[in-house]
C-alpha cells in the first residue's frame, strides 16, 4: 500500500481510521446543508433521510450487539462520507452509533442523491469514489472480525498501544487521552482483561505508567513483537 493510501486508510493496527477518502465530494458541497454538531453528539442518519460529508472533526462508529456490548469499528476524520449505507441497504438486525469526538462540521445531503439517475450521470466519478469507500469500509468490518478471531486480547491491546504511540509521533511518553475502560470498549474486551494485560506489560517493563493522561513506552520492540507487528 502506498504512503498516500496509508494516510487515508490505516489498516495495519488495532482500530481502522479513514480520512480524505471521499475528498472529491467537496465539489458538490453547495448541494448540501452545513450542520455543526458539538462534541459527544450522536448522529442519526436513517431517521433524518440524509447522509453526511464530514468536513471537519472526528467521529467514532460503534457497533452495538443485542446484549448491549459496544465495539468501535471505525474512526472517521475529515473528507469522509458517513451514514450512506443504511440508505443503500437497510438492516433492522444491526445497530450502530455515530458519535462526535470533537466539534464537527458536516454537509448533509438528501438520501435521494444516491438513487438520482441524473446525478449519477452528471457525477460518475463521485459514484465510483463512493463505491470504493463502501468497499474499504467492508474491508474494515471484515478486519475487525478477522482480528478478533486471529489475535488474543494481549496481542490486540499491544496493537492498540502501538497505534497510539505511532499516532503521537513515537515518543517515549505521551498523553493517550484514552483510559483502560476506553480501550476495553474499543476492542470489545472485558475491562478486567485489559487491566490484567496492562499489569503484565508493566511487570515485563514493556510499558510504565498508563492513565488517560500519561503512557510511558519503555520497550518499543517488545511492544511491537507482542502485537505481532515485527
């Protein structure tokens, strides 16, 4: 995968994050309506009969199982279409939550655009771009299933910590802005399992202090090996 594509779609670590994947849709932002959502808002696209283009901000897509258990599936950043899939294929057996992690500016497009033949003829490159992004999201969903069956919880947690470390520029000490409970929710692992693995990593001197405000990485090679990233 080229560096340019990797910047748009990071698929090598614990949580999938996409950005600028639907950048060409900026050409038609004038056809939509700009909306601002404060941090920690939930976005409900099916009931609003719209889908969105995320112009600014960060959003978390979380799947919700029948037993109420949540797992983060995707992190969405600027330049990404969201909420389009329920208007293409409805499933009443699966539920998801779109939650803003910061103040977000979105462009709301009417769902009718997705079935507007004239729009498709006029903007075929946008439809091709949308097909590509839906395929990449499907790959992310498959990756979540694959990882949950291939890796044990220790490996998944190490991959998560490695991702945080890399996203902050690979420093020895950083502020992750994630608690152990957050990591448990993201990975779909019980909090007690996360606490146990974190304690093991401390005992092995792979990491030091770990809180929402501070994470010390003491042995990066060991962390990457534990996450099967080396």
